[in-house]
């Protein structure tokens, strides 16, 4: 037997429970990393400040930050692990969304875009197309036209199904 895993009688440090596996670097063993994380968590036990409002935790049935931090590393069962993982992933995605919205709002407040002439008639361009646009395509063009006539910064992605003639429409919008 090579490198058997065992515990002293009465202890369950390395057996009889879910054991985390961490990426290793150089000459550090799994046991050493586990011990460092266990010691770190014991130092901050129940001292981490909650980062999310209580109503969000309740609405989405999420663990508090202290429980999630402990259970992601040392869960009693797979259900606890999943709950901890859900909490931490939720927080990460929520933080990212808030930061992106903040960035967008700052951009919209401070910067002005290029205001295009209101004399250009999109109907002239649309009438020259060799096909009839769908209602959704017409709405998208109206929104783009309205944004281009304002001095707001416009940040748009024109998307559509394959074969929906996006390239034909965009090539005809040279003003």
C-alpha cells in the first residue's frame, strides 16, 4: 500500500467524511493545505461580515457568509456543499451584475455620443431593401434610429437568427 490515509482512533480528520481536494503546488501536500484552510477558518469563525442583505438571503434561501465559507471547504454532506457553492456563486454573479450596471450608468451619465442628423429618413433606406422587414426588425431599426438621433452614447448588439439578413440590413445603413 502506497501512502495510506488513516486517523488516530476516535478522530475523523482524514476519513469518514467528505475530504476536499485542492490543486497542489510544489511540495505542499493535501493535508498541509487542508490544515492551513482549517486553521484560517477557525481564526475567522463567525467573524466574517455579511455581504448580502437579509431579504436576499431569505428570498433565495441562501446560507450566510460564515456558514458558506465553512461548508464549501468542510461540508458534512453533498447537500451542504451544494448550498455553500450556490451561495458563493450567487454572490459572485450578483456582484458582477451590479458592477456592470454601475459601469453602464457612469458611462451614460458622463459621456455624450455623436448626434446624427434627423433629416436622414430610415424609411428611404428600408424601402430600398430587396425584402420586407419583420416587425421585430422594424422595431430594432426604430430603436437604433432614435438612439442615433440623440446625443446619448449608444452601446448595441444587433443579433438575429442565422439567415435573418442582418448583414444586408447593416450594409445599407451607411449614412
